[in-house]
C-alpha cells in the first residue's frame, strides 16, 4: 500500500510512519508504494498486529480468467538471423512499404514492436535484438512469437549465428520462413544458401521440403510484399485466434525510464482488450494506464490481442518478458504486485527448474522427463557429428536424447539461455565456458558438463540414464595469495613469501599457481608458515610462507589459489575432499 494510506489506517501522522521506515533502512515518500512485509514491520513497531488480506488478489485473478468467444488475430513475427545479414534493413523496408498516406505525418519511434497492414490484414513485428532476446522471453515463461522470419544474406550464406537462430526457433516450436536477402548483390547465390539450409535441416519447398523461402532485397524493396503474403499464409494455416473480451493479459516487450514521461512499457496484448484507465500489474510493478501510443506516436484508447502499444502510467520499470494483467481496482493491483514481489524474494518466481544430469534418472522414474535436451559445443567441426550420433543412440523408451543445438567454439550466454528455456543441459567437448555464460548458468541453475575424451562424455550420459552416475565433485575456491618474494627452504625446496588477498589458505588443500592467465603448476600445499611457526591456516590480510608440492620455481607476482572439492548438490552428501 501507499505510505500515506498506511498512516491513515494506523491513525498516526505520515512523518511517524516515514521515521519508522527509516529505522528499517527504507527511504520512502508519502506517495510511494511499500510491500506487505515492510508495512507489517512498521505496524508491529507501532504496537499493531498485522494480518495480510489476500482476498483482493484471489478475486482479481478469478475474474480475469473468465473466457469469451475466440476471434482471429494478427500473427506475431520475430525476425532473426546473423549479424549484418540485413535484419534491421528488412524491418525498415517492411515498415516503409506499408505506411499509408494518412500515417505518413506521424513521428516514427522505436518501441520494440509495430504493425503493418497488407490486403486489409495486419501483421505484428517484434523488433527484438536477435535470438537471445527471443529466448530470454521464453526462459521467463513468455511465448509470444507465432512465426520466425530467418534472414540469410544471399552472398554470405548460412553463418554460425544463423544456425543458432534456427536452433532457438526450433526449440520454441515456431514455424520458420526464410528471407534470402541481398539478392541484388552481384555475388548473390540463393541456390548455395538453400543447400546450406538443407544441410542444417531446413529443406525449402522447391526442393521438396516444407520451409518457405522468399528471395528479397531490403535495399530495392524486391520481394517484400511476397514475404508478407507468405507470413499471412502460414498464419492462416495456424488459425491464430484469441479472446478479445474481458480484462487484458499479455507480455512486456521492452521498458525504459523516459526523462519527461516516466516509466514507459511496450506491451503486447495476448488476451482481452487493454483500455485507458485500466489498473494493471506488470511483473513486480503496478499502475493505471494513463495513455497508450502506437509506434507512430498516435494515441490509442483500446488495444486488442496481438497488438503492441506503449503504456504510460506504471510506478516503475518492468522487465522484458514480464507478464502483465489487468485487475479490478487500484487496491487489487497493489496487493498483486506486493505478492509477486514477496514470491520473487522467496525464489518462487525465479527461473524455471532445469534438468541436471545427476537427477535425470530420478525424474525419468517419476515420469517428469520424457526427453533430455542437449546443447552440444565442441572445439572443431569434425567432433560434432560423431558425438551427436553417439548421444542420440542412447535414446530409450523412457527418455529421448534430443540435440537441440550443436556448434563449435566456447560455451556462451546464448547457449545457456537456450538450455534454460528448453530445460536442457550443456555438454562441452574440449571447450571453455565464457565468464558471462558461467555466471548466467549459476543464476539459472543450468547444468554444464565439460569433457576431453569422447568415451567419457558418452559413458557419463549413459550412466545417468541408467541411474548409475557416479557422484560429481565441483571445485570450491578457498583463498588466494600473491607471491611477494621467493626463497629456498633448508631442504632446497622452492618456497614463496605471500600476502593472502582473499579467503583462507589452508595447509593440506590443493594449490594452483597462476602466472597471469596461465597455470604454471599445481599440487597439495605441504607447508604453511607464519614467521617460524607451522600453522594450519592463514586468513586474508596476513603474510605467510607457502610450499606447493612438486613446484620448483615461483616468481614475484604469481598468484597461489587454494581450493577443495565438494560433491555437487543433488549428487551426494556434500562431503568435502582435500
């Protein structure tokens, strides 16, 4: 509720409430909304016994679920493809081709989505930055796209990002239309592109497949109308319909804080009709629709399914992919936003639970998993096919092995997003995990498995499927020390005078010596001394002498890392190893 409303209900002055909030470390103004937990602390401190009312939320959700007749709606299209293959140029060409004379005076603004009209039928295009945004929305539970248009340059052909886009569209089970762009170029070779697409599993119609391919030129506008007609054809086959009655519900496409107008959210209505004056909750924020605009900046009074609009009136900036819904009144909106905020803090609204290789057998037995989705990355192209074939042969009645994407190079954030959205795992052969991907995987709880021997890779997946997987140990960094000087011990061993910069260095732990980014040696820490005394451990901020077993030389500036290994969660007791 709002701070002023809380003061009124408690029968105290607003300054009293603000002072109590400050004691809890919350800086709020009289018109600011606070959640239930914060309000409860203030009420308790002032001698009241708080009790949460959830009736308004239950009523809001129940009423919103009422259904009405289904009517045809425009298709929602996302354009995907490799960098520099003309995605943005194609979007601009489509927009300019379909601007009517009366709209020409409108000011075009980037809102992340727009509509065009052809043959008296509308098509909604999402102008999202690539397949990562497409999959990030899906990972958050928002399936918004009906058709994916894959842009492939006629002179460049299929590139790594093209293959990634295909994998992301397939994983979402979205029909693909290929736009072979830049056919005006002298070195354009559409037949080569079709062959490369066939190699990637997309066989075009003229070659006996079911994928529509349209040659276009964003520069000369050739083929644009044909492409739009093909989109309408695929949409007609899909019989896309929605319920336009009742309260609106949909997805936030993008959001930003405007310096003059405050929080702005581009939303795509999926059900019901959004109207000016509606109370809505988008993710963890709420507000009242004060105004709505289309991509030409023209005001809208009502917005029907599969139509995008910029909404003005929220009290904060939601995230892309957040679900929005209209509720009965302002009170219901505040209650629902507060409940979502609490769920988010408790982790209930976190990322969807992904499959891990350690748990696959138990989930198979419980009937929770029918297929194991794998993102496969290898160091060289020659390793892909034998590994993929070996893994797919492990499929059995209980679970099917499904390679949703395979490619070469290090594991990236895009791979993690795809695995998260598809509830899959990532298998890497002779590759590294990029730092951003490692952080994303830890946050989303995506299982990444790295191997250097093909036999070990296949054997471990097979053991997981039969419930015989051995416990997996993961490395836990305990501390870091920087070498400040070097010397020899009485026995002639190399020793390092160090300053512990982070964590704790423990005698008996595993030690690793790094010189810049390169590892120069590792072994057990067999000696740890403070001045002349042997000690068991040394904490950050203290000097010590370290001897790592087997290391013959240190240099000033080297970093010594002490680490242990623990059983991965879900694969054992968590006992630590030295």
